[in-house]
């Protein structure tokens, strides 16, 4: 990842994560990402906002000229109009297909996210 890389963690406070789909697995993956980012000297930004903000954040980021990596197995939600698993799969499929002339959203599992040399992913 480039020198302009940061790890953005959105809405991981207890009130929103408790009872969410694969809560424990997602929290474990985020903890691993946090540790690897910090060891690599990558800035970590925590945002406490409103529920379901990662999709609009991804869209806004590419419109501002940033490339985005969405960690496919490190975001969660609850069952709503559709089952949580289906909502997550939808975002993991649709977001990287957004058209932008020069910036993109890449989706990859946490094990494939690296923060620099020496980070095994």
C-alpha cells in the first residue's frame, strides 16, 4: 500500500456491532487489521457515525480521488429487509463495479490486505 494509506474503521462501537452477523469473527478480523496497520506505521482512523456508512463512504472516497479497499469479511450488519449475509454479499459485489474514470474500489478478504513490507497479510 502507498504512503497515502490509512485504515478507516467505521461504526464498530458496541451498540451497532452487538448481535450483528458474524460479530465475533468480524471483530477478530478488525483487531488483526488494526494490529498489522499499527505495526506497519499506517495511520488508523476510527469514525463513529450512523449505521450502514461504509457503502456511501466508499462511493464518496472515489469521487474525492481516492482508491478504496473494502475488506470483504470485516464489515457486518444485521438482518433487515434482506438477511445480513445477502446485504454484505451485495455490497461486496456492487461497490467494486462502480464506474469512475481513474479511481476504484477493490474488495478483498482481510487475509489479503497488506500494509507494507514484513506484513504477511
